[in-house]
């Protein structure tokens, strides 16, 4: 059994011979920074550290976050006489195995087969982004509970006579995609027409929706067919319905109740057969309390609302990884790189999972597009993930009244707090703190770096204020 690519930091010929037996391609580096450079371009399955380094240098390496830049598991080849306790120490620090000298074929065999078994097929071939049998109609990526529930509702609503349908969710959560999914399941061969209620003045909006008769107002020099008529038996998508002027809301209510409407300036009632799907990123109930939205229209719309959760919420954030991988595969931002960038590193995914995504899926899509533009290897790594600092600041400051935010914010806060507590309890001893936390020392170092936790912040006379430091990704 052989690995495809191994990077080794070694000058020892016997060690090199051993490694060549277990790897089709062996890339040799003289030192750490050379190894990091090689790893960036070849994406190895294994990195090997030779005992030419003394133990303290290997420890220092694991205790820094350097080995995470490899994006590959690291094993150590020690000198044959190295103590067993030292091997255990390396494993505890994050090594996946310790090969006892350049003749330890047995251990090398074990590591190779373990890695091979973990690498069944490239993810791009096995991954299935869609949760339901309606993947063709509802191109909604994700398998979180929240997405599955939304898809179930979409399917139920589309297969019923429910009309109107309300779709709610923060900006970028996929309201338009959900509306199109309902349309595609319900009547794919009919027309889907959309109108943004925030983009037009009251008069124009009315004329767009209902149409007008010739001469009904200055400039109405010919008759116009409105969207309600144009849609026929299809769908009219009224985006951002909360922005619709109150007088027009009353007219829409009439359409929903009577299923008829009149053109502006017209006298005949026309039948409305279309399914009306309205969307809002505002809380419509609150809008009714503020008298900006008619409560009778709200109750008429709110029969079977489809709620799309924000990406940061606990029951949707597991979609981040799948969405990121989906966008990596489907992005059209760089036609030259199409098919060349195949995946995204674990660390990059972790970083994405920590962001609060105020712009939700749209923002994630943009971040991946940007990463594809910047990436020079075949795997998107941390250095290409750039989240707009203003968005980050905003998301970190965000403690909106909605429970999802509070819970999520508390998670990172709790993690920082816990790390600081463990360090205080162990008087700053990282090995003990890491074992208290149930993580490796390397992970602890990475987290200290990630949360900017400075030494003085966990010395015993420091208070809890550290938890308020911004989270960076
Ligand atoms: N589940 C999903 N799977 C794949 N792509 C998605 C998904 N949800 C949203 N998107 C993509 O994210 C972007 C924003 O989606 P969409 O326009 O439907 O959001 P929205 O809720 O209508 O946003 P806004 O309130 O700002 O209008 C689009 O590019 C869409 O294709
Ligand atoms: Mg929209």
C-alpha cells in the first residue's frame, strides 16, 4: 500500500529509502519553511519530521501553529533509542504516529493503511449537496435540520392549494430560491414573474402589478398588462412585501380574498389565477405593531410561512461546509480555474464556520468567489479566505434580539472563557490546560492564536474581560 505524495524534512538516506517504499512521490525539504512551501503546492497525504531535529525543536514545532499550515497529518521518525514516553508526548501534541527509526516498517505500514482508509474517494465525487428528491426543482443546498424542514414545507405548500405563500428570512437566506422551488414543483411550465416592492413608487408598483388602461393617467398612452395577468396560472413573486405602501396593501388583500383585480383606471374585474408568493426580510408581525404593515394582510399571508433560518443559527450552521464546497465546485468567477480548484481545507472550513454571516448565503458565496480568485493551489486554504473586515466587525458586534445570534455568540464566548479558565487553573501550563479541555496542545495553541489570547489575559489576576475580544477568523 502506498501514499500518493509525502513531504519529508530529512537528509537521511536510509529514512528516504523507507519513505520511498510507502509513497509514490517523495518531496524532500531541508527545513520547516521549505516544507510549508512544498505543502502549499503539492497537497501531500503525509508530512514526516525526521529526528535530525532534536526533540525540543519538534515540540516547538507542534506547539506553534506551523503544522496546521501543512494541511496534512504529521508523523515523526524518531531515533531508534528514543523513549516511549517521548513518543506519547508527540502523539499528544498532534502527531498521527511515531516511527521508531528508519527501519520501522511496521509502524510506517500502519500509518499508511490508516491514511489510505480515511481517503476513500475524492469528496467532489462522493458529496451529495441536496437533501430532498426535489433537488432538480429546489436547488437548495444543505442538509441541516433547518434546511430539511424548510424543504418539507416547500414541498407541502407546493403540492397543496395554499395561496398566498409567505417566505421569510434575513437577507441572503434564499427566499427567492425558495419561491422558485415552490413554483418549479407546483407548475414548472407556467410563468414566474417577480417584482421588488421596494424598488418602485406606489403608482408604478400598482401599474406594474395590475396593469392600466389607456389614458388612466398622464403618460398612460397605451394599455398595459400587469404582472397578475401576465403570470396566468403561474407565480407572482412579490419580493420585500413589507415595503409596499399601505394603500396598495389594501388592494393586494382584495386580490387575495376575491381572486379578482382591476387594472388602474379599469372597470372590469379580471380573474387572478396566479399563485402569489410574498417575501420579507423584516419581521412582519412587528411591522403590524408599528402600523407599517396591515395586520389583515399579514394574517392572510401567514397561513403556512416558510421560514429560512440565518446561516449562523445552530440548526443551520452545519450547512456552511456543504455550501462552501458546493460554491467551490460551481463558481463561474474564474473560468480558467474551473475544475482545477477541487476542495477547501479543513482549517478554512473551520474559519468559515466561525463567522456570523450577516449577509448569509450570498455573503458566503462571495467569500468563496473571492477565495477562488486568490487561490493559487488546487485547494482553497486559509490565506485565500478573506472576510470583509467591516462585515466581521458588524457580525461580531451583532447581538441582535434574535435567539439564534445570542446562542451562537455565546458559544465562541464560552470557548474563550473556558480556555482562559483552564489556563488560569493550571497557572498557564498549556499541556495540563489542553488535557483539562480535552484537546491537544497544538489545538490549544491554534485557539490561543485565533482568539488573540495573550499571556497576561489568563494570569490569575486578570478578570473575564478577555471574553469580549473580537473573534477573528
Ligand atoms: N440553499 C442554497 N443553496 C445554494 N445557493 C443558495 C441557497 N440559498 C441561497 N443561495 C444563493 O444565495 C444567494 C442569495 O439567495 P436569494 O437571492 O434567494 O436570497 P434572499 O433571501 O432572496 O436575499 P434578499 O433578502 O437579499 O433578497 C443567491 O445567489 C442564491 O443562489
Ligand atoms: Mg431576494
